[in-house]
C-alpha cells in the first residue's frame, strides 16, 4: 500500500509596478496616502495613453445549448475600485504614461487587505476583491454557453421583461472576464489589476485613501 503524500502547489506572482508622478509616490511613502480609482475614472482619464472609454464594459453573447438561440447584452460593471499595475519595470512604459516614478508592490495580498481596511474605515462596504492579469482582445466581446432555462427566465410576457433575470444572466456570461479585458493596443502595458467590489451606490471617480499599513508591502524603485 502506497503512502499518501501531500503535495503543495503554489502560485507565483512577480513584483508589481505602480507608475505615478514622483510627488504621488512620495506622498504614499511619507503620508500613506494612495489614490484608488473607479472604472468610471478610466473612461475620462486626461492622459490619452490611460484613457479607455469602454473600461468595465463588454458585449455579452450567450449561445444556447442544443438550439440556435442566442442572447446579446450590452453590459457594464460599477461599484468597484481598481488599481492598475504592470508586471514590467520599464522606462519606456513610464514615458508612455508620462510619469517619472513608480513603486513596487512585493506582497499583493497584504497590500490588498490594507486597502480593504482603509476603504472600510471610509464607510465603504467591501463585498469582495479579486486580482489578475489583463486579457488582451481584438474586441470587447465575451462569449459563453447558456441553458434554455436562462432564456426562459427573461422571456417577454405581456410586453414586459424580467430585468432582474436579464442582469443575472449578464453577470453569469461576463463572469470575472469583464474586469480584465482590454484591447490589444494596450498589450505592451502587461497590466496586472487589483479590484475591490463594494455595494455602495454612486461611488466617486476616485478616493484618496489614508492607508499607511500598505507601505510595508511596497518599496520605491528607480526607473
């Protein structure tokens, strides 16, 4: 009889780089103040290299199993804060962003937890968080297979539609992909994204958080 061994499988995420103007990097390390943006802010960014008017939005296509029926939904997410970093330390990337400094995040788990605590201290009800690399695509489209019962739930009856069921179906198709898709013309950024979901309504375009506990997980780097 063979002895059963426990084999541990670990994931590896390299250090993450956050590109900013030097004054904001210094503000973070001296005062513990860090700006966290929402997807809405991305759509109105003054720096054209960071501007993406369709961030957090996609055309969702649900193909029904065993039939030729399909559902198409224009879908957008909200009520979440996001921090964009890069897997690359690159002077060319800093020049593209038109900034002159950056810092490295060495422990993303500790960093994200510190941000959660700071957001909660500012009366944001954080209901979840996720992180991962961005997926670069030719078009903002997410395709998934759905069941007939999913379509039946949104059926129009008496000139009405079950919009709650439609939203639930959209969320099912979108999954987490909608948080991370970006167009191919941004691929050289090698973006790694951190996201904090909240059920607060009408969140601002950004918040300047007092989050000194996050500093210990980061360090300044030269570019």
